[in-house]
C-alpha cells in the first residue's frame, strides 16, 4: 500500500501530548500522532513499550494523566468505553467481549436490541430482523457463518473475531483498535482477519493494530508507529521502510 | 453457502429459532418421562389411570410455576434458597387477612405485593450490597421462615372462600384450573425468557457478566428484577397451593427449594448460568412429581421419599456437570453462587 496521503488534512483522529504514569514510571510519555481516514496504522514495540497503555487511553478504558484526543478536529472526552463508542471509536479486546452462551445475532445486538411489538402492543425481540441484519453485516465482508443460532462458544477463534467486529460495525465506528488480533489464530484464520481489516479500510474505517508479528504488519499497515520506553519514536510509511529498519528501531531506538 | 440473505426469509428464520430451543432441548427428557411412565404403569396399574395423571399434573402445577421463576434466577448465575420461606410467609399473612374479612381479591393482591417486595429486597442484597446469592438467600430463607413462625406459630389456617379455592380446586371443561394456570404461565415464561430484552439480558449476565456490562446491559437492575420476579412468582405458586389444599401454616413449603432447583437442573438449565430452558424446566418438574406420585402409590414412607429426592438432586447435578465436562467434584456447584457481585 503505497498511496501517498496528505498528512494533516486527512486526519480522522489526532492524539496530542498524551501522558500516563504508573507510580514513577512513565508508561506513555507525551505521545502525539495522527490517524488518517481509512488507513491501517500498526503500533509496534517491545513488551512494556507503552502500546497497550496508549490504546487503553484512546479506548476510554484508562484516562490519561495529560494530553487529549481530537476526532476530526474536535476534542473528545474519553473517560469511559461509552465515551469512546459515542466518538466512533471501537475496541476489539483480546477477550473480544462476547457472551459465549448467546448466539451470533444476540451477541451482535446485545445492548442495542431490535424489537417489534407482539400482538401490536407488547415489545419483544425481533429475532428475525436481528438475524437478517447480522447476515447482511457479515455478507458485506464476505463472511459466512454456518450456524448463526449456535452459542458463539462453538465458533472458531477467527469466527468469534468476526462476530465481535460485526458488533463494532453495527455501532458505525470510524476507528477500530485491535489488540493482537492474530495472536491465537491459525494461518488460515489469521488470513481471514487480515482480509477483514483490509475490508474495513476500503470502507473508510481507520484501524489501529497492535501486533508483534512484523510479517502481518508489513502485509497490512499503511504506516507503522514505533514505540519504545513510552515514547513514540517515529511514524513511517510502510512502503518507505524495511523490516530491518523497523526491527532496529524497536530494539535500539534508532529513528530511521 | 446455504445461508445467503435471500434464502433466509424472516418468518422461516424465526421458526428455526423456536424449533431449536423447543425440540432438541426437551427431546431426551420427554423420552425419559414417557419411559418412566410406562415402567411405573407396568409395576403398578393404579399409576396408569387418567385420574392419577390429572392428579400428577395438578400436584406439579405450583412446582412448574415456581421452577419457571427459578430458571431465570439460575440462568442469571444465581440461586434462590428462600422460595419455600417466601411462600410460607406470604400465604400465612394473605390467608389471615382474607379470613379476617379482607376482600379476597385484595388479599391476593397483598400476597403478590409482599412476594414482590421480599424478592426486591433479596435482589438488593445480591446486586447492590453484593452478598453472594447462596448466602443472601440462605439468610432470607431462615429469617422469613422465622417471621412466618412468629406470625402464626403452630396455627393451622383453613377455610378460604370459594372464590379463592377455585384457583386450586376449580375445573374448566374438566381440566383443573391449576393445570391451566401452570400451562399458560409456562408459555408466558418461555416467551419472557427467549423473546424479550429482559430475558436476553438475564441470559447475557449469566453467560458473561463483564461482557454484558460492557455491552450496556444494566446488570445490577436486571439482577434485582430477577429476584423480584422470583418473589412474585412464588406468591402465585403459593396462592394456587393454599387454594388447592385450603389451608396453610408456617411450615408450608419446607424443602421446596430443593424440589424446584432439582426440576430446573433436570430440565437442562446450566447451573453455571447463561444457558437455560423453560420447556426443560416444565418437563423436570413433571418428572419429579411423577416420581413422587409413584413412590406414594408404591407405599414408600414420606421420610424415605425425602432421601430419594435428595439423591435425585445429587445425581442430576453430577450428570449436569459431566454434560458440561466439569468432572471435578470440587466444581460441583458454581462459584458464582458464593461470590459477591462486582
């Protein structure tokens, strides 16, 4: 992916001077960067580099000590996951946040149920419409799940990811944060998730991916942000760098 | 690709949804019930009469009703040991008010209000004070039984007006009213469980409390409502029970909770929360009533019946654990019963 983009005007999200300390340790140290509309930005760095703390702040899971986040130029308050959701930021946690015992449409629509009226009066769940919309959501991404009415615990890791992502798409998110999405998946499943991410990008959804797997990062990302010791070293165009250069940055902290 | 959008017309999808829940979950149990009925009939022909079958259905009616409520509680990853005591307190108070001249309709209303309020209080203890459900409802079980005894120690109440006893003794086209009420109530319960937002939220909380909370489910409020509902339903079961036997006393409903919980477990509802079936619960309650009836007909002593009932519960839990692949005896009962809410 080597389209060159104008840097500032295309920014969906701008993170400005974000700080977060635990005790005396600066986990995130005045980090500033942009996320462009419809780009995949990979966040890489060693364990403890501050990646997770950074995305937790953006996802509203852990408010930062200082700094702020703007969406399309407007500062947004991100103190709870609800705030993030309202701002169009969705987060795919490693646990995915699914209820194992519920089926696919029930998981996709939990908390945002579609209802009809039984006998024209009493509100009840509209299983048929939720199922239909789930199929449409999945279909848009070319995904087919064989048994929608089974509890999601019977689905594979990749299929569960799809269900979780469908939840986010239903919320009309503009930015999706994925924390190690391919970590526990097989090769084939991992490839499907890669396709899914590309598909989101084509629809203008921006994606921040945390990953240790540089092969995936180079296949997927438009730009790569490298963190070390809480600081953002650099954000580089994937097409303008090499794996060796990125590894050097991660390990020795040398800006390219 | 047998599930393209065009192929799944909404109505067909809805029926498919119903089918799976109703057919598969109850099939094995239905077969067991029929097989047992045949065996009992072969052993003792008196079991096989129409009168006896109607008798079994009538006896099971209040267990069916209360077990439907317990299905919500257990699916919500909770437990309610206090149902027998709620039933006792609500019925002794309601009975006395009506006997003292209160309008029967109003008396019944007081019973429901009292049951609902007690349930609210239990729910408050569990979801806001964060007392683990096993302990909270154990405390309520003892305290409410105490209150019932304080209210009418040793007194036997009897002599309800016929407008009340009709709920337990009346018939409509030959079918006992309690059976009709239990049947309609089970249908309502299944609808509430599978087809309402409340039911979905109950199942979600039992399946993964944290995920439900993140998805925006009002976890504490729903949990409080589940116990309130349980109290209301217990009042309904109590009403039918005292209407049928036209009497009540402070010790009524003793060890009822074990009977009701057993019905739910046998029905296939997961003790660990998240998965439940109203249809299975109804079958479970029927199965237990049938076994009790067979023991009575066979002349087995009441004390031995208790032993058998306890054994059935333990076997049912053991089978349920195997079914869920939890083979360790240490995992016999769910931790969620003994943990405070977060």
